[in-house]
C-alpha cells in the first residue's frame, strides 16, 4: 500500500510522470480512476482533501507551467496583500505552450521574470509583481477594485521598507506600453516623496499645499527619548506637524493612547501637532488648509 502523501513530496503535489517513476503508470491510473488522486492541471495531481489548498494549487501551477507565480498571485506569496486570489497567475516565456484554465491565467513575456522564492514558491520579484498586476488592473475587463488592491500593496511594501519606489520604477522602465502607466508613475512619485498611505496621497494632492506657506517636509524625523519618530508632514522652521489619522492605524484605543503620548513628547520638544481625521480631511479640505495657515502664522508671530 503506497503512502500517497509521501510520494507527492513536500509540495504535496507532483507530476504524473514523477509519480509513475516512484510507483507505476498503472498505479497512477488506478488512483485517478478511483478518486484517490485528482488532477489540478494537465499532468499534475494531488489528493482530494488538498485540492482546494492554495499553496498546493500554486505549486502545481508553477510546476505545470514551468514559470513563477506573478501578478496578484505573487503579491499574495510575498504577503503584501491579505488574501489569496482564487485564480492563479503565472508568467512564462513567449514560446512556451501551456494552457490557461478557469483557475489559471498564463501570461507570456519576452522579459525574463527574475524569479525569487517567497513563501516556499517561485515568484516574480517584489518590484516586478505590482507592475504586472497594475497592467492587468487597468485593462478594460479588469475586476472592479483590483487597482485599489495593487495600490495598497505598493503602499504597504514601501511603508514597511521592503520595497522602494525607485526599484518599482526600474521594473516599470521595461514596460513602456503598460496600461495605466501614467497613473503608476504619478503614484511612484508620491511614494518617493514620502507618502505612505492613501490618506497621505490625498492630502498631498488636495490639501497640504497651503497658499502663502513654504513647502512642507514629509516623514520628517524628530528625536525623542524613546527613539526617533517620523512626522507625516512638518514645517520644521516653526515646529508645526500635521498627522493624518487613517482608521487603519489610529482606530484602536491603544493606538490613540500611543498618539497622545507621542504628541506630549513632541510638545516637550516645542512641537505642535495638528491631527486631521479621514472624514475631516476629505470632507473639509479648505477648513484644514485654513487651520494650518492660521497656526503656522501664529507660530511665526504673524497675525492671521
């Protein structure tokens, strides 16, 4: 009696050719016929109880295609998005003849994908993956919301310093015809300038350029007793900071208490911190600008 899981190996999926070499073609045929094995892709099998396991299906997809996970699938393996897309994406050289299916999308590329390992799987690099995904997200038939997922992945990876805007820009240089390219170039410019969240992007584009005030600095570092902190936006000449409070980072009681402690420590260094919620920033941008201008002038000693 064969132990199928042992024969399948650590990936828990393998090709029927490799399995036949370890057992026999007759055994493989019998296991398939009685349902002890199921086919995930042509020539790639696993046991029925693992047929819906994302990692098993991903190993089977890369083995079958002979190319790495790419696009949203690679972002999932890199763990910069918080879900695993049902349909897997792989990238292969243009001459490779493999078929896609309802659960597998095959992309062909003349540019070598630069394979790395993530979560135990062969994947495209963290710099290239969002570029590929961005192109698909900006096609006419793209699933709604995919562009927001890719934007979030880029902001998350750069905020965590796993990726730089320059590295993504270098990957983008090889894709002059990428759908939505101009919007990605703009986003990379904003990230390179210091934006770490969608709220900061909105602030830079619609709120923070206050008439009559000098240009602000983003992610301005200030030394505190517990270690340096970075301010979302600052005018260091008057020690004025603006923090943009998105619910994802400031919604819990613990986060609010940490913000208060941080503001107290900054005040001891002579800083004044203005905090704007998502609701106020997006619904009353003129009021936010007016408050920034008034406080700036007060701290300069100039009457508003």
